């Protein structure tokens, strides 16, 4: 008998636990020629803001040992273009669509949530709280518990959709932020976002990226991400979506065993457009080989074996 791979994230029914990480497959259509989007657990689209954004100056991306640093700067066409043009085209794919949102103030998050509430084709909202709060001198919403809670609370007040708070690893204690987000009503947490990083061009003796700093992702961050999921699992009771350097099924299994009910594939999509599908297939193969009837049996299993 084929193992069960379906998972439930705050009432969102997914056929398997594999999602795409926001920003790594655009709005999904770009990858449709190479990846069966209908085979995903969910499609998390590129982060949208109230108004169109041009993003940061180039260079915007660079490879690093076992990873990538990006400083794209949330380039996107704005929420109105998403609603009018992009979401209707995504309707042809049999996959739940999760929309990632970001704002420069807590009020912008609230307005985005209200604008997207009730729009056909949206299964949930992922709240990107790694963005700087312009009213607080550029402090990222996700690095201060009170600001995290404020954003999550305002989003919850303005939508009936499931709300997933995406946590930043650039904090002293991820558990405090997880508790703040869950306490404010987040239905689920996704973690981690990228680690703050930079590269210096030694020939030109200047920062390589146009924005100076960027976000590090890829296999280099996976141990950090697994640790964060482990800690969050012990701190909160809401479902977790783990991400950070997942390149193959065994990587995804680390997150699931640490407590993630689902996982998101990110940087691997830049290397292999079919990476998410390969991870999903690899999970099914592992379940079959191990004689496990349901992937949910593995969620947090490492905590029950002496961790």
C-alpha cells in the first residue's frame, strides 16, 4: 500500500509536504515548463507589496561556498497586478497558492491582508517579517517580539485566510519570536528566512553586492535552520514549515524529524528546476523503504528518540 503523504497546515490540506520557498520560482508560471506545479504540496509565490518595487541595484546575487547570497530587494509588480493578472493564470494549476506579503509599516501588512482577503485562488498568506520597519529606523519586524506580534495581529484582523508567519534567523533566540507570532494568532510558522551576509570583492576592495548586504541561503544554512525548527517545535504548538538548504529528500527529512510538518525547497530550484518534485518523490521512496504508512508519523520523531 502506498504511504500517505498528505499533511494539514492550519486547515490547509496539502497532497504532500513539499512547497516552494517564496522568491525562488517567481510566481510559478516561470517554472511550469520544467516542473509539474500540480505535483507540489503548495506553491508559495514571490513576495508582493502594496506598490510595484524595482528592487535593489545590481549586482543582486552571488554564489558563496555551499550557498547563495541574494539582495534582489523584493522586486515585484505590486498587489494589484497579482490580483488582476497573475492569480487568474495560476488557476489552471491544481495546487494551493500561498501568497507572501511584505510591508514597510505594520499598516501596510494590514492593507495587503485586507486586499487579498476573499480573492479567489489564494489558499493562505505567508507574512514575510524580515523586512525593515521604516518607522522604527529600519529594524526588521521579525527581530523584535512586539513588532512581530503587532504585524501578525493586524494581518489576522484583516483576513480569514490561514496566516503563516515567516521567521528570521537573525535573532538572539528564535523561540521568543516564535512565541510572539503564535501568541498573536499565527496559524503556522515557516522558518527560516535567509541569514544576513555579505561578500567583499578583494580586487575592487568594495562590497560585491549593490546593496552591500544580502540574504544567505543554500546548504550552508541548513544546520542553522534545522536547529531553529527543533527549538520552535518545543516552544509552540502551531504547525511548522521548515526550509533552508534543502537539496534532496534526506535534507527534508531532517526538518520533518526536527518538527516540521511541511518543508519548502528554495535555492535548489535555482540549480535544478525540478528539485521540489525530486524531493517529494524521494520522501515517498523513503517511506516505502522504511515501511512507514504516513509521513505525519515522522513529524518531530527525533524529539521522541532521546533528543
